[in-house]
């Protein structure tokens, strides 16, 4: 799959990032199986239990972006089917939210990728406009506007905007190296042999 991460997995990107990538906590997970998203972050700082900031973000985020929202991990369904449809109509690629969502079956049928801390039916208010396009903290990771955000079955990572090109090139190289390792293992070479592990060093 071709996308802003060249189709690379979160694990490959993280390992290839020369320690610049930030991993969100494992509590942020795909809201439905096989969800994947990759794109530049459009950030949202809202208030837990209120989703007006997300409505504003959908109206203002550029096409091709991923909404990344800090809602303080609140156990409310801040996002559902209607917002997902509205986001798709505007070309938004997906949502990563430190908070809760609902209507997950409907969003799976829409193929709209969502990564969240909670799945819950509890509703929200619509009173606090929040702040858009500012640095936020999601799953313990700081995200700046324009950072590359990638989510898949293994979790969510953030690659700083200035490190994206280098990280993608390193990821290409890593995938090629892993393919060579797989070919050797399938030919009967053990991983101990291939990676030269456990060899006693000469004093």
C-alpha cells in the first residue's frame, strides 16, 4: 500500500528512525481490526467529555491529514459515525485520539481508521472550542502539527516532520535487509547463525 509512510509498518519505522520516532502508549489501539492510517498530523487540544474541538477540526483540517486529539484520556465517546463520514467527505485520513470513541462497527464499514484509548457509548457536550494546530500530548507522546503519524495493528508512532525523509529511506533499507534474513531462515539458517548471536568473545 502506498501512503505517507510508503506502506511501512509502525515497527519498521520506529526501528529505522535513529531514535527520533516517539511511540504512543500501548493503550492507544485500533478501534476496529486491520485499521491503518499514515499522514501528517492536524492536532487538536480539547476538553475531555466535550467534542466541539473535533467538530471544528473536521471543518478546518486539510485533506490528507490525520486528526490527532488530546482529550485527556476521558471515557466518553467523543467521535462516532457522523463525524467519520464528515471527515471522509473532507479528505481526512483518520483519527488518533487520547480519549474514547463509539460506533466502531459503522466506522469499520466505512473503512475510516480510528485509534483510541477507550470504546464507550457515553456521550459528550459541545461547549468548549479547544485549540487547533498546536502541540499536543497523545498516549504520552508529544505531537507537533505536520509530524508523520502512523497507526496499525501494533500501535501508533510519531515521526518528527524534519526526520520523515531520512526515516523512510532507512525503512526501505531495513525492509530489504529483513527480506534477506527471511530468505536465509527459510533456507535453514538459524537466527543465531544469521545474526551471529551468542558467540563467545576471545579474551
